[in-house]
């Protein structure tokens, strides 16, 4: 390494300087790079095919690509989807093709933020992928199955990265303190145990956030008696608050978990996901809208007052605002979860709309047609109609559906909650047949 490269390396942030250079140095992700795992075997054998690494920031995606670059005998090119265009891709492909033909040397192309590529950019690389001219490695924080073109994803092996454990974060910090070449091993630093614990917790699985906090603490703390002491207050100021991850994929995952917890009558889980979403900055109105839908979808007439309770929470959110409305929303969440469940409303809706789509041309029976205008009787409108309030229990049996679907059944009450009473009333009045 020359003097200028050495100066650049020293000026790099701590997180970049401490980037692992071998597989054994990589922290976490044992499910894909642990001993005997497919990805580890492929890297060690230098046989890795086109792949996509996706997961939250600071979990080792670019780090693993960096390790591959250090261990492979192939050429390694790096582009960023934000700043690179089709022209840059074509240049890389042309160079890769020449290497392959002249020296039988394959080329890896690492593309950071690969989900940001347009369809035209994605299409420009497909022929090279299919012919094996390049081995593509995409790095992204977005779910590739949602954010990327299917043509690229179908030609790659997708590997998911997860947040690092607290123990991994602590190990990364300790390494940085001990490493004399890349870290702070040449400095006399005393890190209070509670400071290490705080960073390991607050970093929330993001090793870069933890190392950035360590770097800030070291650079801003004055030496006393030849020692830099990082106390808990200093550690807290260096990172300030827990790093919150809520990209588009995680947002939908949390919303899905919340909805399924409501449906599953698990108030504890529903409240947890509600709190997680609010903490991550999700608009509470989105959450309440889902609650309103679930009041009819999963409870319905098993407890009709659930919808009233949820609408009251929505009104409280608009009138009181946050954080006060958290109380009202929490109450409604618990009420939905504890209510008896029935999906008869959503089933009835689905059946009715399907039937309407299939039979939209069927005319309305004559006795049900409008009679409010002059001459309606001459058309036979209303003839034979029975007014229910003229009969016992304000009910009389008559046909309300067109002839060819007169026996169709859409709503079938369950045996849960208030619907059990509906069933009984139907039976008593002869409406169950």
C-alpha cells in the first residue's frame, strides 16, 4: 500500500476501517455463512454464482461482498445503482468479457442499492448474466421480490441478512478497541461495561451505528492522565436513541403481524406491534384504519359494538391527537382482540359481490320495483308486494331475489357472540329457511 492509499484508509470512518476481511471475521449471519452452509462453501470454493444480499443496514451485506473481493481469484468491480447508468454497466460487461476470453478470468459485479435500478438498467445486464460473463452480487435494504425486476431476481440466489445479536455488536466494539492497525488499540481507552452494554442494546442490530458511536465518543472525549474514559453518559450522548428500522418491507411486515394478532385474539401481540409501529414513526391513522376494517372483517356481528369502539378511537385520534389517543387506540385494540370472532360479514360480502358480477343483467322482480312515480302501477311495479310491518313480528316471507338466484345464501351467522342470538331469532321467526 502506498502513502496516499494509507492516508485515505486512516481518514476513513472507523466502521469502514474495521470492515472484516475474512469469513472468520464476519459477525452474525450464521444461517448463511456458518460452517458447512451453502454460501460459505461457495465463497471458499470461489464458485459463488449471481446473488442478492438483502437486509437492514449495518448487518454485513457490503462486508460480505468485501470479503468475497478479498478471497476470490476473479476480478471484482463495484457500482452504485444511484450513480451508475447503462453506460457504466456496458463498460464493466465489456471488460469482463475480455478477461474471460483472454485470461479465462471471471468477474464479480457488486451493485450497491440494486433495488434502485430501473428496468432499462436491469435489462442491460441480463444477457451477461445468462452467458456467465459476470457474476452479479446485488446489495439492498429492500425486499428484492418486491423492489426489483423479476428477470434479475429469477437469475440470482437470494440471501437474507438479519440484525446482529447484542453479543455480536459487543464483539465488534471490543475488536475496534483492541485492533492496533485499524482501530484504537494504540490508545489507552477505558470503556465502562455499562457503556458497552448500552451501545450493544441501542444499536438495534446495526454494527455500523455502534462503531459510529464509539468513534464519536473517542474523538470528542479529552484524555485525562493519558487515558480516554468513556462513561455511560458519554456513551448515551454518542448514540442518543435507538436506531429505528422501518423500511417499506418492515412496515408491511409489522402491519401484517398487527392485523394477524387482532384476528388471532392476542391482545399482547397486537399491542406490541402497535407500539413498535408508533415508535418507528408509522402514521397512527393507518393503524386505526386497519382496526376499523378488522372490526367488521374478523368480529362483525359477533359483537357489533366493536365497530363503535374502533370508530370512537378514530375520532379520539382526530380530536385529541397523539400521544393522548394512544390510550383510546389501546382500549379499542384490546376490545377487538377479546371479542368473539366471526368472519361471516366478509364471507357474505364476498359471495354477494361475486354473484352480482355474474348476474348483473338480471332485472329486479316486479313487486320490488320503485312505485314512487306516476304510472309505475301501469308497469306492474309493486304488484304483490307484502309490507312486513303489517305482519306478526314485522316479518313476512316473500321473495327478494330474482327468480334464478332466489335461494342464494350470502350471510350465514356463526355460533359466536351476538350472532348466536341472530340465529335463534331467525329460527323462531322462520327466517332460517
